[in-house]
C-alpha cells in the first residue's frame, strides 16, 4: 500500500516542483527621464491652451506583451520572460503626455481617454513606424506625428522624425531606458513645434 501511495503521489510532486521552478517574467515600463527640460516657449496662444494627446498607434508586430528586439536586419526576437508591464500603446501615450506636460508648463495636456469629449485647442496624433533595436548595440524610433486645430480638425503640422540611441550593454533595463529617452526626444520636437503654430480660430 505504501509503494502504491508513493507511485500515485509522485506525479503531483513532479508537477508542483516544475511549477515552483518556472521562471517568472520580468515586467518593464517606460518612464519620464529625470533630465527632461522645461521649455520657455514665449507664445501667448499657448498659455492655458488645452492639448489632447490621442492614443499612440504602435505596429502590431511590436505591440505585444513580450519585448521585441532585433536579432539581425530581417529577424525579430520575441522575449517570453521580459515583458511590458502594460500595453505598449497605452504606456507610450501616457509617457508622451507626461513629457509634454513638463515641457509645456503653461499649457494643459490631457490624454484622449480622459478628455475625449473636451473641446481642445490642439490635438496631437502619433503613429510609430519603427521601434526596434538590438540588445547591446542600438535602438531606433521612427514616428509620424501631426498637430491639428481641434475646432475644425485642420492639419497644422505633420512630420516624420527619426531618433536612435546606442546601448551600453545587453540588458533589457538599458534597452527600455533608452526607449524612454527617445520618447522624450520626440516629445521635445513636438513641443518646439508649438512655438510657431498659429492661434486657433476660437480660444477657450
């Protein structure tokens, strides 16, 4: 009876032992860099201007739970255990909005999910074309972005921006930190572009 009992319980022991040894995923999020500047934009139309940042569009191949990097020019690597702590499009949108809030202290920056029905002075749209890199080498961000006057949805400015950053080591922490720095560079370019924007037809 004892031998039979041991045989019956052995699969359960092996099962739970396997569960205990399973590698737990590491979660990462983009962040606002500590060195982000505050831009002194002298434009009266930007004082208390409401700017709504719409949800950033990320390519489907990149917007996955696991962090996607590049093995070579044609092969992508999907990490099973290094994952984004939240959907990348949401995280990117939030950090872009926070960056712009710090860069444009005289304006009001809201995400579209918090202000979808608000009447804004401007709306910002961003479509990520490329966000990929090779661990230990370089990461690159290419984004197409536009600024619209919210009252009549007139396109006021559009551009395609490209940024890259070297990676000092092969860690995912370094990789994600570098991506955050590239998002800040994109935010800076968008913020600077507001300097020369015309006054909306109808200010709040």
